[in-house]
């Protein structure tokens, strides 16, 4: 598939997702994947469509396929977070933690990764780790982490100096 043809599929799929026609988007991305089966981005997009329509099992399969095709840390980190969201919907918190760990290891989207891992740790333990992760996410600028901490009765003022630093 040429880059132009690929862009056409992506644009059409994006339009269908905006219209909440997730089945239509899945069909477009499926056609694109049949033409370009080694394009991880197409599988990620189709995974997004499946996740948005509530089919978490198929979303997880497509995100896993995308991960097997990607070699870029940023793409992989984002896809791990999308797959973590699908696992969270299935209450598979150990898988959420594993995907968040992968995103953290890759060094991208750290606020979202620590938030996801913190929420998962709150569900399966240890709770102390949950609060540490949520505080780290808040330090990195996550408003969602502050809301989670507040929900659990924890008052926290983020250390804004950490927002520009990459945690270990």
C-alpha cells in the first residue's frame, strides 16, 4: 500500500470513529490490514475501534499484533497504554500493571503509565505502591492522578519540579 493510500484509509477510519461508526472503522482498517499486513499502526487503529465499541478481546489481539510489528519506543509505549485500558475494562489488573511497566520502561507517556499502574495497584495491591504511583503521576502533571488520590482521601500537592524530569 502506498503512503497516500494508507493515509486515505486512516483518514476514512478516523472519520468513522468521529461518527461513532466503530464497525465501519473496523471494516476500513481490516481492509487496510489485508493490503498492508505488516503495518503496526493499522492494527493499533483497529484495536482502538474495537476498544471504543467495547470488544476488548479483539482490541487486545490487535494491540498485541501492533506491538509485535513496532520497533519505536514511543509507538510501543502508547500501544501498551491502550492495551492496558482494554485490560482494565476486563478487570485484568495484573496485565494493566505489566503494560504500564512496559510504557514506563520505554520512557514515554509516563504520567498516564503511572496513573494506570497506580489504579491497578489500588485494585490488587499493594496499596502503598498505588499511592506512590499516583503521586508520581501527579508530579508528572496528571490531573487524573490527583482526582484518584482525592477519591481515596489522600491530599497531595504535586512536586512540579519533577514534571520536567524523567523518573527512573
